[in-house]
C-alpha cells in the first residue's frame, strides 16, 4: 500500500497494490497490520457504512462533536470528489480543506481523522461509497457545516446545483459551528 499525505498531513490517500490480469483483479481493501504500518495509526474500526447516490448528490459536511469518528472512505462503484475540513480549533490547519477523487477505477481510499468534517459529491452517473468508522453513529452528536460555506471556500466540481438532504440544507455556517477544541 502506498500512502500520500495531503496538504493537511493528518489526511492521507491510501492506494492498494492491485493484482490484475485478463480475468480481473484482486487487492486487499483493508488489512489492519498494513494500515498501521503504512500510516502510523492504530485505529480500531467499529462500523462499516455503505451509501449509493446519483450524480450531483452532495453529502456533508458531517461530523460528530462527541464520539468523533475517524473514517476510511472508498468508492466501490463510480466516482466521488471527497473533502475533509480541519475543524480542530488549535490545529495549524484549522479551517483548511483537502480533497481527493476516489473511484472504483483508481481504488484509492481517503483517511479522514476524527476532528474533521467530511463530505463528498458524486461526479459519475451513480456511486457507491463504503467507509469504516472508528466510533459508532450517534445522531445526538452529529453536526453539519454548510457545504458552500463562504469562509471555507471549498472548490467543488462544477456539475450543476447539488442535490442535498433536508439535514444538509440546514448546515451551519463554519464561523458559528460547534468545533473541536
């Protein structure tokens, strides 16, 4: 597995070794030992989530203020533009964001540590996204920052107006959002 640290070094793109031939391909999508050795992170994943969305669906920017979740995200069908925003108030990269294109074709994964808001938009006709989390879903602690917050200035792909859930339409402004100390 190769690991690339992004402009916010705590966020990483993981690329597995893929073995392919005329019959198809094989790769380990997750191996605890390899993950720890490659990233230096000893994470215990407790939940797997799977979503399917159509082109233009934007999910995010989500986080849990308690029971904060680290996420290991990948697209198993289609392609997404995935974003992580540092919302750790005392971090040198507070309020900054990074992104990666994840697709079934490139097989890359994004490590989003606890203390980050996370979101993605589907750029293919459909996409299926799987992600592992380091803590359980806790709706009472879930928060959402507006995807188009003017302070964050996230440059989303220009594929038309996004399709948002009712929850995501009510995303908070970054300046008034509850963040991590």
